[in-house]
């Protein structure tokens, strides 16, 4: 049974890596304002997922909870491919939130690199949104806001 579990974990890690590479390219191509919005949206999604009973199954239909992994990353990935920028942002934030919770405490070494990659992107998004918040706060303190 342990061999089957390892194989399932390796397949999942490969799927997450393939999806992550596309998500990462999309995030890199975004303008700074969109990345800042994405950071705030992702933080909100992670918070919503953590309130659910099974955070790694966030975005999964209740009837599909007995699959080897949830459908949240697939739903988010499909939305991230949308031509509508708002839908794409929401899809990326959903994907990042579910991937974060799914890989967070994984005992499988094949999944741990994906968690580090997700953490890197979350840190970059946090920094991007922090810069925008600092810029707005600085603008508000200046005479330009009056």
C-alpha cells in the first residue's frame, strides 16, 4: 500500500508542477497592480479555505470528497486560463490557496518542492501588495491627497 501511496503522491506532484509552471508564467506577466490585487485575493482565499473542515479540499464539490485529491486546483487552473482578467485572477488565487493547503503538511518528499514554490510566489505577492499599500499610505500623508 505504501508503494501505491508514493506513486499517487508522485503523480500529484507532477501535475501540480505542470500547473504551477503555467500559473507562475501568468503571474510574472501581470502588471504590478494586478499582482497586488492577486496577493490580497489569495490571502483572502487562503483564509476562507482554512475555515473549512478540510482546507485542502476547498473548491471541491461535497460529493467528490473521496477522490485522492480535491478539485480546487483543477477548477482554479481552468479559470486561470480565462480571457476575462477578473476570472483569471480569481482562478489563480483559488489555485494558490488550494495548492498551499494541499502541500503544507505533506509527508511526501515529492510534494514538498511544490510547497516551497507556492510559498515563494505567496511571498512575492505579499511584497507586491505591501508596496502598493505603502505607496497609497505615503500618498495619503502627502499634500496630494488633500
